[in-house]
């Protein structure tokens, strides 16, 4: 398959009075054309920072890319100027966020906001753009689009507003859509509708999606591949079937247990992984998950684990999977 996005060894962070705080470290991730990759983890795991870094929006948040490359259609976004990025954002890459209201302007009608995006990105006349905006509203499943186009955001439900935001994002005909928790603020029924919409638009338009979510249930429905993030690093990566049939990192196993109704979960009694995600300025030495890991051993407290191959195109960063008999030694250790 054709690679669309290839992130290698990406480290990004924020410059504070106390020094540089790395929010995401040595992240490597790739996305094929037409594929959906889900970046999964608890809040504070560095998922959003990773997406802001890809878009180079991190520069406006007091942050910077410290290391690594972000190859998008062959060019390295980490090296582009902000002027280049303005052209790339909104033309080839679009982004949608959790709260649709934060992306919409309360004083313009939704039709005008979609039309504005069309005028900006597709060089159409205002009149043409207005007509296209109605078609876009229809495309994202809004009933009576001619009427809705003349309404203001506050006249629409949260779910409808998120559909409008998706329409604005699609108005620039992106090849990559980055969606950061796009359904988290919506109720369960509307969430399912928006996910359905994203899936069908993807089929129709052939775009790739990088979906950021804390919800393994959402990832199960949407992803071709899943990357699990914890405390700024990717701890496990694999196809959706690999991750769900052989979750390998103890953190992933914990995340899966906490999803009600999924196989291996504890039913409706919500399981939570003990402890909290560590603050970025006080990361534990060794494996970052060790204070919360039921399997932690001495080596976990001393050295951070590299990534081990645990299945076909499936990697996990956990000492349990050490090669050359490491696993056997591990089990021996465990029974001591
Ligand atoms: Fe747990 Fe050790 Fe694996 Fe980290 S490396 S997840 S502490 S077993
Ligand atoms: Mg976030």
C-alpha cells in the first residue's frame, strides 16, 4: 500500500521555566492511503500533542518539534515553514476536534462557514460555494440542508454541529483527516452516527484518517491499525485484529479490560488500571508504566524497554518480550 504519512522518531515538547518538557518521545507511526489509524490512550498520554506536532500547530502552543521527521506525501512537515503549513493545513490535511462549538463561529450561518472554506480552498465564486455548501450539508447527513444552511450554530444540536465541522473539513478535499476525540462530547447514539458518517465518507472519498481516542471501543470500530500511547510514547502497535486478539503490553490489556462489553473485559463493572498516568516532568525511570504494572520486575524499574516484535507487524515495548529466551527467564522469575 502507498504510504501517506510516515512519522519517524518524533519528539516534541514545551519550553518551560524549568526546562524542556517532552510531551511525546520517539514516536514512529505510519499511515497508508485510505487507512484509519487510531492513536489510543488515556488523557495526558501525548496523543493530542502528537497530532498538534504533525500539523505544526504545536508551534503556536509554546511547543516545538525537538527531533524526528514527519513525512507527508514524501515531504518532511517538520522542516516546512509556517507559510507552507498554512497551505498544507486545510488543503491536504484537515483537523476536527472534540468540541464542535470551538471550531464554529457563532455569528455566521453554518452555510456561510462551509462556503467560506470552499471559496478559500477551491477557488469557487461565492454563489457557487453557497450551492456547494448545501450539497456538503447533505453529504454529511443533515436533513433539510437548504434550511439548515441559513441557521446559526446555536440553532443546531451538538451532533449536527459536529457534522457541520466535518463538512467544513471536507470542503478542502483533504487526503488526511486528523480527528481528535471527535465524538467524545456527544451522547452514545450521536457518537455512533458520527463514526458511521466518517466511515462512509472515507469509503466515498478515499481519505486517510488519524483518529485520536481514549476509547478502545471506538478504536475497535474504526481502526485498521492501532497505536497505544502511554506517558508520551507508543507502547504497542499493530493491526486491529492483532491488538484485540493478542493484546501484549500490560497497559493495552488494562485498557481493553476497562471497555464494557468487549471480550476479556469484566462486563459492566468498569475496570480501572490502578494509579495515574505520571506527569511529564516526573516520569518514572525505566518503563514508564512500571508504577502501575502488576508484572513489574527489577529491570523494569531500571531500563526502559525497547520495542519487541510480538506478532505479524505487531510490536510492544515491554521487557516481557525480550528475545533470546527472555520470555522463559521471565516466567521463571515470576514463579520465584
Ligand atoms: Fe510492566 Fe515491565 Fe512490561 Fe513495563 S516493561 S509493562 S513494567 S512488565
Ligand atoms: Mg487530547
